[in-house]
C-alpha cells in the first residue's frame, strides 16, 4: 500500500477522534527505546499485556500471553513452554524453539548469540507484564530482525504482593506458585518465587510435561540512592515432544475424535529434559545527568534431547554476558533530550556435546518406529562457541513541543566456531535408507557476520489523546550455527546474512473511553533465510527478495465502568519476489507459507465491584499456503474461544479458566514438503483449570 494512501486512511480515522480531550493513563513501555515511555509516544508498533490480563488468562505458557496481538503467531505444538513464534513473518524458518526474535527478561537477554531462545527456564507465573515490539529498530535487538519480547517481573524493591496459588485441571494438569517478599531493612530487600506446573496431555501419545522453578532476588539501596539487584534462578523441566501426524488420514482422525494416538511417524520418543541455573545482577547509579546501568548475567544448562534420528545429550553449556548501558539527560532545541548508549558482549560455549543413535526400534536395519529413548552408539561429538559483541547509541529529542524523534544505531559482530566429529549419520534416502551409516568424520565451521541496525522514527501529538508516528528501520539476521551445520551436511552451500528494511506509519489513541492502534508497514527483505523441508530433513536457502506488507488494527472500548470490549485484526500480504527453491523451482510472486492473510480476535471483560469478574476471548485465523510452491492451502480455524470466570473477596480469589471452550480440533501447523508429503501438528482440544489464590 502506497504511503499517500496510508496517510489518507490515518487522517480519516483521526477526524473521528480529535474531539476527545480526556486522557487515559497510558501503559508504559521500556522495550523499544530502553527508556520508560508511554506507548502512545513510541515511534513504532508495540503492544503491552498488563498484569491484570496476565492474571485473568492464568498464563503459564508465554504463547498464551501474546497469541491475540495482531502480527503475532504464537502457539505450542506440544502444549508446553516450547512455542512456535512468528512476528510479521520473522521466525518462520525455525524448526523448533524461537529464532529471529529477541527475548528479554527485566532488561537481561534470554536469547543466545545465534538468536535461539529456550523458554523452558522462564517462569511465566513470575511475570507481571509482557511487551511486544514488532519489527527491527529496538536497540535491545541484537541479531533479531523480528522484534523484541520483554517479560517484566516485579522488582525486589516494589511493595511485596505475597501469594499462594494452586490449581488443578483436565488431563491431570496442575500448577502451584508461592511468592514472598520482605524488607529486611531500609536498605535491603529480598523476594522469592517457587512454581511448579504439570500436564499429562492424555489426549495424545508422548506429551507429558512437568517443571519446577525457584527464583530468589536480592536488592540493596546505597546511601547515595544507587541500587544493586541480583537474581539466582533454577529450573528443572521435563518435556515430552509428541510426534507429528504424517498423513491426511491421521489428521482427519484427530479432527473427529480430539485424540492423537499411534501416529505413523517413526520418531515416537522425542523430548527435552533440562536443568538450568541462571544468575544476573544489575547496578544503577547517577552521576549528575548521567545514569550508569551495567548488567552481567550467566547461565549454565544441560539437556537430554531426543529428536528426529538422533539423541542429543549435552551437559557442559555455559552462557556469559554483559550489557553496559548509560543514559545522559540533556537539552536539545530547548527541550529535554536523552542519549542512551552502551556496549554489549555475550558468549555461548558448549563443550563435548554428544549425539547418540536410538538403541530400541522396530525394523531390521532400517528404522520404522522407535520403542524408547534409550541411547545407542555414539554418533557425534562437538565443541562450539558462539560470540556476539556490539555497541549501540540512541538520541531521543523534541525538535518541537509536539514532536518526538528517535535516532538510533546498533552494530554487532557475531561469530561461530564449531569443531566436531561425525562418527555416524542417518541415511534418509537412496541405498540403505532409514538406517545409520558411517558419518563424514571431522568437521569445522568458522563463520562471522557484521550486523548493522539503524532506525529513524518520529511521533507527533495531533492532540492530547492522539498521536501519529512513522519510522524507517533496518537490521541484519545471521544464520544460526545449526543452519550452517545442516547445509554442510546436505551440501547446500553457504548462507548469507539477511537484510530487513521496515517502513511503518501509524496512529495511536488513548482516552478514558477507548484506545486503539493502527499500523501500516512494508518490510523488504534481501537474502531471507528460508526453510525447505523434504521428509524429516530441513535445509536452508537464501531467497533473493521478499516483500511483506501489512495492516494491523487493535483497540478496546469501555462500554461502562464494568464492561470492556476489544478487537484486533491483521492483514498480511507476504510474497517472495525472487526465490529459486533448490536452484530450479521458481517461487517468485508466491506467498510465504504458514502466514494467513487475515487473522483477528475479539474479547469482552466484566469486572463488578462485588468481586465477580469474567473474560471471554476468541480468535480466528484465515487459510494459508502449506508450502513455498503454493500448491495447497490449510483452512485455518474459526472462533477458538477461551473463557475465564472468577470471584475475589478480600485476600481470596477463585478462578476457572477454560481454553478452547468449544473443543475445536485443528492444526496449529500444517506443512507440505517439497516432495508433496503433508504433515500436521495438533493444537490442544478443550482444557480447563480451577485455581485458588490467597494474597497476604
């Protein structure tokens, strides 16, 4: 959509809203600029899920907090903490986990240097708010073209909100959460959170999950009002990953029954069992107009991770990182201005990671189905180091009293150093297919990429309640070490870094009666890294050019003091402009797979003074193509509805949450590979949980 038509549309909308002169207290964001700012004044699209919505939805999975935000696709194929997450098409290439999107908790990056994020060590029961910044441009975003998701927990310095919470639900699901904080003295503060979750997911095979998480925070205020905060957190997570449905008949059987049993996939025992220790500390001190905010963090983790064809067993993984930030308050154009600058460094070291064959399976020589996740012969050993370091700077100033300008630049260097020995590999095709064979032996990967991310944005206050914004931002995305290794094994050649340029214009309104956001954008991508799937193998290519155009609208209206209504809609028109898949198949002008052209959601809330509350929310997704060739569409889903009913009296709250109220049976992901074979990952049928919370 051309910019002049975008501006006309925004002008038409604004003509209906200029008369309002009552201002609502806007939600605040720190994600886009590292400076606390009302979302109305942020010069790009950003959404904030506040503490009330987090509690009302009884969120235990990150995907549940953001799955109604326009431009965001977030669902878990295993009904666990491992989501499929896509923001405006970024993250689409990921086979598992999350790529191309930066995840931050309380200002501390959770994302590895290669852009991979594990969610199994993030305790969503400790999260009070979630911020989603869409597209490139945040100075938080190192090696992430899709945007930033920040999870905000309660500061140890805040007034304690102590609670005991427990719940039980369908499929033998359960959750517990204990939060306790106290002021040890005028200078010292401490808080702790302990959570457990579990779910047998008995509606399908091999999908039992459970986790235990403990976090302790300490804070100290010095005599000069500088502060230091520290956190130590430990997680044990056990997560069975269910098999994919590999035939149309299996998917139709699930749609009829809501059960997924005895699928034909050979890989029946995938899982990820993890133990993670995470530490971070941040200091804040003012030197006149300069505020210094250094952070350091470390995590060490191990996992047992049976996947397609191999069993990963890695127990020596360490991540080290620091972010040295400073804010300088000054005057520019006779108005207040803020300069944010800093340097960052992070390294992910893995030593002696091993892969094993499956020991137990049916078939003579070839594997037709696994019988357990018991380790067989040693197949691979590997040492790897991924390093990222960089610097960022941002100037925010007001050239006029109604205009706010953000100019920023971030530059990072990411490098991969991998040394391994492939003793055995799995033969997918040809002579001796579906069996293990002698591997390629010793290998090494030594690649580095320079990533540049500039942004220019402005926000203009049309009135006290209405603002217009525009931005141009760019970022690079490096391939991951896994993608580099996969292409080496498949002899598919090297991969170039991606360049993403985003143009956006929008409108934001905030009043006591209503609020809304409108965004129009065009994202031009060069050398986008795309995934090509053949059977159970996925390899990667650079698509020459991709163009992503979209419209996003979200809003809410307070019908009365007790009743609120809301809606969100996303229109996505994403096409390959230049793409030769496998070098011979021209996909130019084809639509990107998995991205529906239309996606929308509706909600209504009721909050009575007597303590009764309710929320109903429904979401629908249009059809999308299942492959890069655009040979077939999946129909999507309609009106998947979640319901909450709760009652609070003094310190007590009882709440019922029903997800997928009408028991819709649909695929959260439907794919068709380059050979024409289809596969489906089921979304969870109806589930329910009742919780009791006591606050003290």
